[in-house]
């Protein structure tokens, strides 16, 4: 008797999973459209062509560096906006400021290859970016996905007002999936 109950439960779970629409299998976590508006209030450097993927990152983050390397093969099918934040480190503030001042994606190569930027310079753009990220963006991320902002964090859209968030680094196969479903 117990075996038939388990089989029935297994069957019902399987039927329920099969009935989910394909969008439920989209890569990343669902978030509200106001997160997109908040993230679009951040600045960064844009590169590539195709659907837009916003990447929040800290210059000191080894996972962001790996993500940058993985993204090189996708700049012909995806656009990336690299949006730095300092995470409170002076060196990261200087690197973020350099990127925010120029908006030049070439600065990313320097950041991810270990170029040191002068500490102690004024960082008004980075300070403003950090305030916006730690305020509005962080509160919406916590509400929508139940987590803190991490480095890196990807934000992209699927169709109309369908925002997806990917906390953490991804592999090239996952970039392929985003390229397939992003709008």
C-alpha cells in the first residue's frame, strides 16, 4: 500500500513539472521590473552587441574576473554593461572610479589583469554608485530574490518586463542560454 502512495506522489510531481511553461526553466531568478529600473540607475562600461546583460561587480572579485574572461566569446551576440561597486575597499574605489570616469570597456582589461589604480584619489562617482547600489538596488534584490547583492550579479530581461537575476559567476554554456532567451 505504501508503495502505491509513493508512486502516486512521484507521478503527480512529475506531471506538475511537465506542465510548467518553458519560461519557468529560464536561467536565473525572477525579479520585478522595478529592479531593472534601479539597476539602470547605475553607470558602467558597455561593450558587445545583442541583448543587454547588466553585470554588477567588485573589481577585487576573482569570480568577476572569471566571468569577464568567459564573456569574451559572447560580445558578438550579447551586450554587456559592467557596473562596478567598491565593496568598501579603497583600491576597488579607485578602479571603479577609473571605469566610471571614462565609461571605457578597455579599463576592464586593466582591472581584470591586475592593474593597480591610485588609492586616495577622490572617488565621487564610485561613492555615488555605492550609495545607489547599497540603497535602492540592494533593497529590491533582497525583496525579489531573498539575497544580498553579490559580485558578480547579472541582470537581464526576457520578453516584456520579465527580469532575471543571476547571482554569482557563470560558465560559457550558461552565457549561451542567456543569449538564447534574453531580449
